[in-house]
């Protein structure tokens, strides 16, 4: 599992982008 760290790093970036998009969508009337 040498690529596990990269996988989790990419997954974290995706989660941040998705959460950011959802936050903007909720804040936008």
C-alpha cells in the first residue's frame, strides 16, 4: 500500500472541493 498516502491525500482534496461547492451552493440564495 505504498500509494495509500497519495490516495488519501487526493480523497481529502476531493472532499474539500465538494464541501466547498456545497457550502457556496447553500450560501447562495
